[in-house]
C-alpha cells in the first residue's frame, strides 16, 4: 500500500493548472489538453492544425494557440541517488541501469544525473547510448546525504521545463530512503514544482530502496509518482532493482507508443477558472475527438 504523504500532499486529481503566466499583459493562462483524432472509419487523423480545434472553457470560446502531434522523443531525466547509502549496492545499481538502457527505445533522450551531496550531471540530453553506458560503468557513491529535492528541481529547470514542442518530459528516479535525513524539505518549492510539472503533462516513475524507517524522500517521490499516475516500486533488497527498472523502461515505451498519434492542444484560458469544464470539438467534417487532461490516455 502506498504510504500517505505528509505536508507536501497536493491533490491527486489535479488537472488543469497554470502552465505559463503573463496575466498583466494577456489576462489569460496557457493550458494544455491531450486529444485523439480519428475519422469515421477509426483511422488516426494526423494532419490537424490549431484551426481544426474549437475549445470552450466553462461554456466560453477560447483561442487555440498550438496543436502539436506528440511524436517527438521523450526526454527522460534518469535521477539516481549516489549518496553514501548506495556504496554497498553498486553492482546491482549498475546492472539495473544497464538493463534500463537495454529496454528503453533508442530514440528516447536521456539525461543522467545523480544526487549524492548535490546535483551532478553525468550526461547531457541525447541518444548516445555508448556515452550513457560509459557513465553507468563509472557510477559510484559520492558520499554525503541524498540531495534529492534540490537535484530534482535543478534538473527540471535545466532539462525538462522547456522541452521542444512534441516532446514528453519524464523523471525516472532511483533512490534510497533510510529515514536518516533530518533537514525538512522546502515544501513550498516542491508544491510549486509539482503543479507546474503536472500542467506540462510530465511523467514520473520511481524505485525506492528503503530500510526500517523512511522519511521525506519517500513522501515526495510517492506524491510525485502517484499524482502523475506513474509506476512506483518500494523495495527492501537492492537485488530487486534490475527487474523493477526494466519494468519502468517497458512502461515508458508503451506509454509513448500510445501518445505518438495524439495531439497536445494549448489554449488561452481564464486564470480565475481553477478546474474548468473543457470541451473540444473539431471544425473538420468527419473527425471524431477524445480528450484527456493528462497523458497517457
């Protein structure tokens, strides 16, 4: 059973939230929905433009600002704990990371970062699997505490916040949590990140290796993954890590295949509408739409 989060909990059904704000100038807020389009025979329609979508929000017509097929590669931040606790587990960590690479489609972009003491960027975004495997072979515990939250926030800011149109931002987290951290995390910063990440349709999956006690790392990871409907494994023995990371790689591949023929449709919404009722229609004859406020669907 997932552990309940403490003060950091945000709504597990958060749907449409702020994506970018320029209220003084525009008095609107950019929101995204995800849309499947098929013709009357059930075949995907893959050439729609913003002009082909009509959106109402709480009954009012809204301007569609972008419609992009989600057929670009995923950008995955592989965030791995490299704190002191990882030292005895290195063999299984390396095996698991190589297995993850084996299962992940080659076109997906990966950024490899670690969180021992502070963020360390081991690879920049890219598809070079040789370089990625080299960094996995060099992976070692760097000592110190697990700087999980600081690393996640910085990695999101640098690598996921402004991914190109059509790409899907994702975190894959491998972390330990023995409940030894005593410093309280910055809950405000976490919740700000969480709501923004949800609004961008971000995905998150994780494996947490726990001891007898757990702490805020588990709370944050569980909250992030559960809010994005991701895959979360909590394990005690690191020998289980390889199979769990392979499961996550396969889930990423499956989810991406499901979304590649769907659209991200952005529109100018009303900032006063907290959880608005959104309806999308097509102005093109014979096109049938299905909509979701989150991906995959």
